[in-house]
C-alpha cells in the first residue's frame, strides 16, 4: 500500500498528466527530459521543430541533449544551473540545432519537478521558435547601427518640431551632446526654418511624403554650414514623424563655386580673346592712321611760328593723338596682344620712378607713401608695362579720393602655397614679388568689384574714364604669368595685390635702354621705307628727307625686294612695316637677309601679335619701333643704327 507521503504527491502528478493529451497536441514544442540528457516525452510540434518525423524517433535518437539539441552544449549547462538555482526558467534564449545540422533560435520555458525522495526529477517545459523575432531584432539592430554610423546627419522630428532621435553624425556636425540635442527644437539648428512655417511644412510633407530642399544648419558655437535636406513623412502609431536626412554640402558648394569661377574665368578669357582679336585688327589700321596724323602735325609744326595760334592748336592735336595712341596701347594690353619686352628688373626702382611721376600728376591732397622691401627679388618683366600697371593703379586710387586721402604702395617677397591656389584657381604655387597698392578712398561694393577688370566698364562720368585702365592692368599681369587680387568695401578703401613671378639666378637687373634724343638727327645716308599705307609711307619719306637723308619707298614686300636687288649696295637702312598684304614684313626681312646678311632693318609696326616683333629681331632686324612714333624718335633710332 502506498505511503501517505506518496499518496499526497499522486494528485499533483495526476493533475499534470491530466493535461498530457492537450500538451501533446499543442502547436508549440512541449518536452519532458531527464537531467542526464535524454527525453522522456516530446510532442509532435517539438519533434517537427527539430526535424524529426515523430516524437518516438526523436526520443530514440537523442541520447545527449546538450550535444545533439543545443548548438552550443554550454547553453545546456547554463539552462540546468538556472533550473537548479530557481526551480524554473523563463524565456531562456539560445540557438538550437536540428537533425540536419541547421540552427534556429528558441526560447525555453521550463520547470523542475521534484521526484520521489530527495532526487531531482525531470524537466518539463516548452520551446518556442523565435528565429523570426531574432532576425527582426538583428535587422533592427543593424538598421540602428547603420543610422548611428551613417556619414550624413539623421534627425527624427515629432509633430511639435522636437528632435526625437539624432545619429552620431548629427551630434558631431552640430556640436551638441545627446542630452542637449534630444528634445531640442528643429528651429534651434535651422535658422531658415521659423516656427511659424512648421505647420505648413507638416501639411506639405504629409501631402508629398518626401521633400528635398537646401538650407543652413547652425552649430552650437554659432557657425553655419549648408545642408541638403531630404525629409520623409511617417505616421507612427497615429502620430506625425518626420525623418530628415541632412547632408553637409559644404564641399559640394565649394566645388560648385570653384566650377563657377572656372566657367567665369573661361568666359572672361574667351571674351578677352574675342576683344583681343578685334583690338588687334583695329590697332594696326588705327595706329597707321595715327601715324599719318602725327606726321602731318610734325611737318606742319616746322612751317609755323611757335608763338602762333596754329602752333598752339597743333600741339593740342599732337596731345590728342598721343591720348588716342595710349588708348590703342591699353586695348592691346588688356587683350594681351601687346608684345612684352621682358628683362630682369627691380620693382622697387620702377616704384620709385612712378611715385615721382604720380606726385607731379595727382592732386596734392593725396599723400603718397612707399614702403619697399630692400631685399626684394627681381622679376622678369617689361619695364614699360610695369610702369603702366603702377600708373593705372595709382591714378585710379587718386580718383577714388576726391577729397584727399592716402595712397600706399608696398613691395615684399611672397610665397604662394597650395592652399592659396586652391582658393584662387588661376594662380600657380611658387615665389612671387608682391606689389600692394592701397587707398583710403570710397571703395567698391561687390557688384562693382565683380566687373572691376572688365574692359570698358567704368563708374566714372562720361569723358572721364575709358574703362580700360584696370582691364589693361589685368592683361599685363596675366601676360607676365602673374596674379592680381582686389579687396574693397564701400567707404573702406581698396587694396590691389599684384603677384609678379620672382626671377632667381640673376645677380642684377639691366639698366633701361634710352634713346639719346640729344644726338644729331640728320644724315646723308640712303634709306628704304617699306609700308603699304600711302600716307604713312609718304610722311615717313618726307620727314626723313627733311633730316637730310636720301629716301627710297616701296608699297609692298615684293616691291622692296625688287628695289633692293637693284640698289641694295647703296641702301644703308631699311625701315619696314610687318603687317603688309602679300609677302608681309617677316618674309620680306628673311629675303633681304638672304640677299645681304649684313643688311640693317628697323621694324616699324603698330601691332605685333604672336611675338612677331621679337621674331623679327631674332631673325636679324636691328631695332623695333612701335607706331605711332614721333618722326624725331624714328630719326634718333636711324642715327643710332648708322652710328
């Protein structure tokens, strides 16, 4: 007969097994196992979960639960320890192994039933397949990780405009801690998004579902940077949620600005090239006209009394012709069609000479200061063109100070690095000589500054400016492979910085060549004048004849060759234009040199494109003189050549 203690336990055991049929047919996996590692009972759902055909086959096959059922046998030991400690296990999650070797995630719920006596009884419980939940959690975790580590800022904003979530990039770019940013309002970091626009923005976002726009973000320390914002609308549990992906587009904006500058530089270069082509075509003809006018004026001056009214008017005409010639020269400067005769020069000396000239020409209420670096490097430049730059910048500065002020001219050595050239795209890294011209005048606003170097752009009254001064400065600097910058603000004056490439390896600069205008201008030698322009040719002949020379004339290169073949032995000097139709001056020069290697040729031209003047000198021409020239200047050159 059973003992009383045994009888007391029988009802509990009976109650447990009364539910046996229900558990065997449950959709979740139910099991009973021994502490040693074998199954006492499993239901069909449990067997199917592990890939067995029936509960019986699983019970027979599994003899070591820890090694056959658990993906990691250590999980079995942990499970047993928890049971022994607590008497039950709730939701112990681990990976299990099917009979075919595949794994899945499961959650165990089990109790430890006390057996007869003091021995620990079997384990009873159930296992739920939580693989899908684990995959969802893993996907969510990866998504969270991806958002937290995304290179762009991600912000979740609720219906009140408060930030509900921010990723690491947002904290980093905005400079806030997590505690500071979460709960803050989007208006705090987006100054272009006022609170009064929020309701309309929400309505637009609900309608469009996704919106992309550009704006600004404000950092904790007050710095602003541009962003491209893509906002998505989500309705989460009936509540508004805006998910904004904010990309810092500072570098893109910088690249766009650099591209815009490059395009502007290209457009400017193309415009200057077109104007240069036009200027070149006009310059030759215009200089020939000016040469004819100069010749007529100078010949007339010989026939009138210096005290007569006519003489005074002729002087005024001569002055006007000189201004017109200067205008043509500036057109050639800005178009970079004026040939630069470069040589090593000391910029300090050029500044000293120009300051002396400026003090005589600009109003006395403008004070001029020169601060020159005594250790200045040399530059390889055309002295005349450098002087033109200094005069143009100096006179412009004086014009900007109608009530007086200070004009400061400075020189120094400078090195342009890669950082500088990244900002100023048309500059090259290297060593430069810096010329700074500063005034305390009226200054310029950004719109005027953008057009400061454009040809024919001027803010001066009609008749007081041609708009070619700064354009010619720009052309000269570029023709010398230099760089020019202008800084100005209304009422704050203007600073021009001109960077001339430094010249190294030359100990000293050559002195400027100057014509001895006091030398005799007359002679009895024979000169051949070659020019296709009738007026220029005839006036040159007449002027030289007035100096005592015997003068022959030819209207083309072909005619000159024929004439030289006949009378070359008696011809001492040939004065020749370059821009002639037909054979042209350069071919004519080559043929003359072939006929007589010692022939003396002076090139007189109003336009020398593509270094044609230098090429002529390289071929053997003695000198080059630019039209329009004074007859006395030509006579001085002739006398210098003849000795």
